[in-house]
C-alpha cells in the first residue's frame, strides 16, 4: 500500500485513536491511554467513560464516512445502496457478490473504493481457460546465472492484494472457482503444501452477469454462501445518467484522495464486531433466516411450495454482521431490527433458491424475502 499523503496524516491520524478509545468506552468502561502516531511525538492519557467523549468519537467516525462518500462520488454517480453495501461488507470483514449487466461501472466503483481507502487492487478476468495457478500463483524454477544452480521461487498470483475484483466469476470452471474458497474463508492460500497469508484487510468482490447464461458455470450453493452480501447494481435513473454522461464526456474529473488506510480499516472491522446486538435483534435475524427453510415442520405452506432451499445458519450471522456495520456507519453504537431488515435482501437473496413452481410463476428471491419480512415479527 502507498504511503498516506501529508493532508491525510494531519486530518485523519487521530481517527484510529478515537475508535480504539470508543470501542473500550462503550463496551468495558476501562481507562484508555490514547497512543497517537509517532509523528505527534507525545502520549495523551484520557478516560473514555463519559458519554461526551464517546459521542465525539462517533461524530468523528461519521465525518470520516462522509469524507469517504464524497471521494467516491467524484468518480461514481448514483448507486447509493450499492456503495453502502460495499462499505458494510468491508467493515464486516466479508466478501461481495455483485450482480449486474456489463457497462454499469462495477470495475470503476471497486477501483474508486480501493483508491479512497489506500488499498492495493487487482482484477482477475475469469474465463473458461483460467487455471487455479493463474489466481493464487505457482512455483517457478529460477537459475543462478553464475553457478547454474536451480531453485524454486513462488510467483504470487493476483489474489495477493487488499481488494480483488473477480470479474464474471461464473465464466470459469468450478475448479478455478474453488481456488477462491480457501482465500475467502481462511485468508490464506496453499501452494505446494505451504500456506501463505494474504494481505490484510482482504476483500473479494466477484461479479456475475444475470442475463448471459450460455457458457457459464453457476456458483454452487456452498460457494455462494461464502459471500456476505449480494448487492444488485441496476440502471441509473434518468437524471443520474444525464449527470454521468456529462461528467464522463467533459473535462477530466477530480482525482480521488485517500481518506483511510488499511490499519484504520482493520480497527473499524474490530469495532464492528464489538458493537452490541440485543438478544431480541439476534433472535429476529435467526427467525428471519429460519422462516425461509421449507424443510422445517413449522414452515409456512407458501414457503414449502415456492422455496427449494432456504438460508442456513451463516445467513443469520451475515444479517447480524451487516446490521452492525450499517449501525456503525449511521453513527449508532448498537444494532437494531431495522438494520437487519435493511440488510435482509442483500444478505439472503443468494442464499434462497426458488422452487420450479416459483420460477414458473416469475417469483424471485427478493419477492420471497419481502414475504418473510411481512410475516416474521420483530419480537418473538
């Protein structure tokens, strides 16, 4: 990752300190020493037990979020929900499966987010002839020109980056698709029996085209379940498209500036995990996911007819983690049922498989989720 600029240091270096203090003040009430970076050359001791300091930290987080959105909007017009879901996935330490037809700016969006966060970016174009070694890397033979001695050297693949765009992942065979599984779940790859850790933070964003199905290899349910969210990128509104065309056919747009770096993002990821979720909110997420399972004895008759396979336990985890990240971005120190409801479609649509009857009636996963949201009460 490149070094942050001077302006970045001046404006945002205290951010990590705010968040570290906030996480402990909200959840432990302990005495917190603030360690500022070496550039400031001093140590400030402070208690974070008072609500004013905690609110100030949340306000700082909100300002950083707004700065980040402002930088992204320099290059991206519209797609507010998709941008939020990408940031939610990043804070929740998950991965995204972005569904949308070509030409809607998926690659530009991911590049812009990576640039604003000072993260390394690699794109992998998945094709039918792509091999696992093309993704994770392989060992090559090196020969010393002086001694003639040969040795193996690991040549890293494009998976070794902070942000990896797996473009059109459904166009490559299952063997190559599976090469991503270990990287996504364990955040490491194994080549020739040796495990190699990936750069942190690590974020995979895979895309697939929902229209062109000829020559594709649909992702198996086990791999779909590894993606925290499945945002759907759609056509821009007329006003947004007019603005986008004007911006992209005129003078060059402003350069995107760095707002956060990888270290600060990892602190935020830790804070996301620490946000409290009440027993009622967790129960709501579990009941929402369970209501999609047609095999349960108490399943709704409509669900039994229209759902072939429902969401598993990982879906309940995804609802809570995404809800926590959304709450954090909204300057709230706890997750609510509303956060779970808002994240229901991106967290569940790729985990619910409509039955043949549902497909014949034109019923989509989103419509099934709408029914679940209507039927499952927030309180047990």
